[in-house]
C-alpha cells in the first residue's frame, strides 16, 4: 500500500493537483483545470477494530470493498456511493446514504483524516475516538469540500451495527400514515406519485412493521429501489424521475442543477476558507463545491 | 440590575445602553464578578460590559459596537461550561443569551424546532413532552445549560451513545459573525450545498460568532425502553463488559459506569437500589422496537454474567427506571457533599482500554493522596475522573493540577483525545500540542481566521495562544440540579 509519505511526495507543493477516486463524480463542481496532476490515494483497509466501531482505511479504497469487509462482522459505514466509488471520493462529495434519517449523515462518519495541505505538508484532522471535541472540527470541513481544501490520504471512520434485514415497500400512503405504521423508517421517498419506504432492523421487528404497512395498502418490492445521487441544496418538487426524501427534505436526482446559489454571506465565508487553506488555488482547480 | 452610579460612564457602556436598554446592560462590580467565571476551575477572568440582548438584532448591535470600539466579545449561555469557554479575558463585552429563551417554532411533521440560543436544554424536552419527539442531546447539566452552549461545545450526554452528540441534531443555525453580519448556516430542507459551515460552527466554542437562532432536529421517542442495572465486584469486569457489548454489535442508547466511591456517595440519599458492596455499577439502556429490545437485553445480560456480574436487574416499570437514573443523575450533588471542591476531567480513550486506564487513574490519585471518583459515559470511552478535595489545605491545588496532567497524559498514550464533551476553552489549551502537531493546529487556525479574521469573538481560547488568561485555581459552586 502506498504510504502517506509517498502520497505527499506525489502531491508536492507547487503544481495544480487533484485526487482521482473511482471517477464516478469526476466532473462534479466543474471541469478540472487542464494540466493538473492527478494522483491516487492509498488503498486498503489498515486496521479494523469492530469492538471500537472504527476502521482505518486508505482513502483510495473502494467503498464496496470496505463495506464487504465490515459486513463480515455485521457492521457498515454510513456512506453511499456507486460500485466504483472510493471512500475518499464519497467523503469529498459528502454523500449521505438514502438511509440518513436512521443511520446518520456522511459528515458524522469521518473521525480522523491524514491529509496533505496546499503547502505540501501532511497534517491530521480530528482524532481516532468515537467521541471527540478537541479543537476545531476540520474533519467536517473536509467532508463535502470536494478536495479543494486538502487531499485526503488515510481516514479513520465510525462504523455502526448493520441491521439484520431491510425491506422496500411501495404504495400511495402519505407520510403521516407511514409514520403511524413504523418507527424511524430508514427512507421514505416520494417520486411525485408513489411513496417508497425502506424499513430495517431486527428481523422480527421489521416483519411486524411490514405486516402493518401491507395492511394499509403498501406492497413489498422484490428488489431494492434504484436511487440516483443526492443533489445537495436542491429543493425542487418537480421530481422528473428523481425522489424527494420526505423525512430529510433531500432530493435524489440524475439531473444536477448547477444554478443553485448559496447566500452572499455563505459565499464570502467559503471564499475566505478556500483562501486560507489553499492561497494559490492549486488543490482540485476548477471545482467549486457550491 | 444595578444602575451605574459612576460619574464618568464608559462610552461603550453608554452606546450599549442606547442600543439595548439601561436595565439590560451593566458594568457593575457584582455582575462583573459573577460573569467572570463559569463552572470550571478557571479563576482570574475579567468581564467588561455585560449585556443581555433579546433577539438577533440586538446581538448584531452588541457585536457592531465591539467592532466600533475595537473590543473583544464573549458569548455566554448559562455558564455551566467546564473548560472556561465563557470566562472573559481582557474586559470583553459579555453577551449573555439567557434572555433569548423563546422556542420559536416546532414543526412536528418535519421534526424540527427553531429555538433561541438561551433556551435551557431541559425546558425544550419538557415543552416537547406529549408530542412523541424529543431533543436527543441530554448533557448532565441539562437543567441549567442552554442549547446555544450545547451547540458551541458540541455537547454530549448519556443518550448520545446511540443517537450522536449535538452536531448530529442541528439542522441549521442563524449566526451573527464576528464582523456583525448575519448568516444562515446549514438547511432544514435537505443537506446544504458547499462546505459544511454548520458542521464546523458547532463545537466552535463561541470563537466563530454568536448562534442567535438554532434549528434542532427532533428524535422520535422510542416505543420500548429497557433499563438494566448490572453490578460487579471488579471495575475491570464492568469495563470488559462495555467493550464486549459494543463488539457484539449492540449500540445501547446509554451505557454509564459508576465506581464504588460514587455508589457509596449516591445510594444513601438517592435510594436507587445500587448495591453498596459493588465495585462498579453499570447502567445500560436499550430502546427501539420490542423484539430488538428484548434481543439486546439478552445479549447484554449474557455478556455481563460471563464477565462476573453479580446481578442483572431490569427495571420493571417506569418508576424503577427513574429511580435507577435518579441515582446516576444525583451523583454530582452527592459527591459535592464529600469535599468542598472538585475538578472534573473529560478525556476519551478507546473503549477496549477502559479497564487498564481506570486502574492507572486510581494509581495517580493514590500517588498524589487525592480522592478520585469515576462516573462516566463508558459506552463511548469518555472518562470523567472527578478529583474531590479541599482547596483550603495548602499544596492541594498543585497536587490536583499535577494529577490532572497525568490523567491527560495516560489518556493520550492510550490512543485517546483531550476532550470528549467539555471542550478545550482555556482549560486544555496548553495540552493541544500534545495531541496535534504545529501543522495540524495551523489548519485549525485557518478555519478560525476564516470566521474571525480580527480575532474578536472569544479569543484566547481553544488554540494555544501564548497569552494567558485565567489560572486553574480554586473551584466553584455546582450549578443547581446538575449531574455529571
Ligand atoms: C445514495 C447515494 C447518494 C449519493 N449522494 C451524492 C451527492 O450528494 N452528490 C453527488 O454528487 N454524488 C452523490 N453520490 C455519488 C457518490 O458520491 C459518488 O459516486 C462517489 O462516492 C464519488 O466517489 P469516487 O471515488 O468515484 O470519486 P471521484 O469521482 O473520483 O471524485 C469526486 C471528487 O472528489 C475528489 N476526491 C476524490 N478522492 C479524494 C481524496 N482522497 N481527497 C480529496 N479529494 C478527493 C475528486 O478530486 C473529485 O473532485 C451518491 C451516490 C449514492 C448511491
Ligand atoms: C455538573 C456538570 C455536568 C455536565 N455534564 C455535561 C455532559 O454530560 N455533557 C456535556 O457535554 N457537557 C456537560 N457539562 C458541561 C456544560 O454544561 C456544557 O458544555 C453546556 O453545553 C454548556 O452550556 P452553557 O449554556 O452553560 O454554556 P456556557 O458555559 O455559558 O458557554 C460554553 C461555551 O459556549 C459558548 N456559547 C454559549 N452560547 C453561545 C451562543 N449562543 N453562540 C456561540 N457560542 C456560545 C461560550 O462562549 C463558551 O465558549 C456539564 C457541566 C456541569 C457543571
């Protein structure tokens, strides 16, 4: 496995540079500036401690490989991606799972990150424990920063128990009726006409909720619902093949809306952050996380 | 509030009175004394003018005047912080949020409540009773501490083990930045685009601006709760039980450990039914749907018995459950009766090393001839060694300080971190470079500077500054109704 030192050397301290993961969201935030050096993050699971519910892993590791490893011990991480997505890419994009309402957001997953900054120096954000308020939370800043503030080499992630089973149901119930039938459903998605519910947990509990939902007209789906990527900042109700998450307000859709504006104050604050972390703009040039 | 009787009034005071009202601004000696401390061991703070705004516009006025007069400002909630976060240095304007205590709006369907920052944590929980929803973070100080303080310190509580600490429960924030502009961070409708500014503001310890309106996410009340009381004749067995519960895929809602000293102090008046001859008592709570709950109760019971638990008691009803928790919750009050002073530590270690580190904590206390009591959030490895002592005895404070440094050192050596929930404030600044390199701290400073380029909002805190303000000194009274 590539060491942090090798990763740091590849990044150097002067050229325009970007990390490529699985390339599944490669053009998110705008095209990469021409002539940018592209590097890969270290790959592989370094240390998995199920009893601590943490795993240390190279950011270049495929998310699916990691989830497979964890699921052997009935755990998982609350990140989402496609089959080629990497851990680092999922963090940089900040992809929460469609099960966010139950299992938490992507930003809660990253506990510690070994990174390389724009000055070509290595630094550590966060700490290796599941609870930590020591200093400023640079990990949260890195998640969804699209690799524009620092490049992520090795990470420690929070794992969680993987539910025994999960079931998708669909029907025409409204959210209130669904809420009456089940406790903390993992997903309640709406496509403009139908509602799709994902319930998960211990088998016996899920079975009972399934029966309740079937009694009120929902039907079990024979395979998992295919969900496009989450589009941050999107609130549109014209779903056009996408889904609105009725619990969180998130929109999942294939058509990314690049016209979403953040407020002037948020933009000003974000520009200052970028300027302070990467004064010459060499990290992932061309990409805008907002 | 006392009206100023002085002949020449500070022009800043006059401007603040004009901006707010005479009865909500003071620089009187008594108020300055009260607002120079929080619940930490830090003495030596110096408050300037103290003001009590009631809404965002008034906070903007206070912050604008701080800019105009080139003064620092410190935001203060209830002052229950244990790291000196709201202790003022350099006569700053102290912005007290206790009059900003409106619960602005509760949206049951969206499970969001907008509150002002001075709302007391428990007041929100009480307000929500009967709605089927609650605000999950339940710091032990919840009868007194404010939601603004919870946000600033990213506070935890016994029930944050499964549900996550404050940061996981904040959807959006309205913030007055140190330059007095107002910004909304985060979003209540889906995840916000761009850098996670909401996420980094939470836990910023008041150094990134003032939270003036907070959208908290509400959590559904669980349909079923089981509370277990496990007692052990060795604390190491209790610690091992904690590790194994987690390793077996059970993440309880709460997993709290009390050692023999705590049990002895608590039981006589809490009458929670804790066995007085136990070396350690573990409270485990699991919640959710009935089958899952009984499954997890089974796993916990088996693990505890295999690790030598003498008894596993499951609360038969709500009354018994409340009694078990009452003992835990009154720990602080009970301990305070043993010695006049206390110093509560707050490091985190990997759960697997609990047993070994606790043994070392006892040794440290013994070496320094101090009494230590352990009552803590064992499930996430968050140690709370509580040193109780009498500061009037010469030389004691030095010993307490020394013992504290050793506790921090052994926690870091075990692969832990400086703080699990109390924050760094003034208390642990000097240890920051033991956990972080200079470059790590530079990254943190880059974030801070982005929010506060002029270093106006609660400066001198969190990052080692070289400048000192306040001393670890004698200790305060315990705020009423709080527990550790
Ligand atoms: C349920 C679900 C939800 C999803 N939510 C979203 C979403 O909210 N928004 C969205 O656009 N996509 C979303 N996706 C897609 C998903 O986030 C991406 O497919 C994926 O995780 C990106 O990984 P990758 O390795 O392919 O990254 P790449 O496409 O290789 O890279 C993506 C970006 O991240 C940067 N990057 C990659 N690795 C690193 C690193 N180690 N350090 C620093 N920067 C790095 C790259 O430079 C690039 O800018 C979702 C997918 C699913 C299934
Ligand atoms: C006995 C006892 C038990 C405790 N138990 C726990 C526990 O279980 N878990 C836990 O996490 N903590 C605990 N604490 C610590 C403390 O209660 C928490 O940190 C609490 O959240 C502080 O709230 P407060 O309103 O008292 O804030 P303060 O002490 O007034 O301020 C704390 C920090 O927040 C900043 N601040 C306050 N309001 C705002 C605002 N509106 N905007 C920006 N910054 C602001 C201040 O500047 C300061 O840095 C305990 C304290 C005591 C005394």
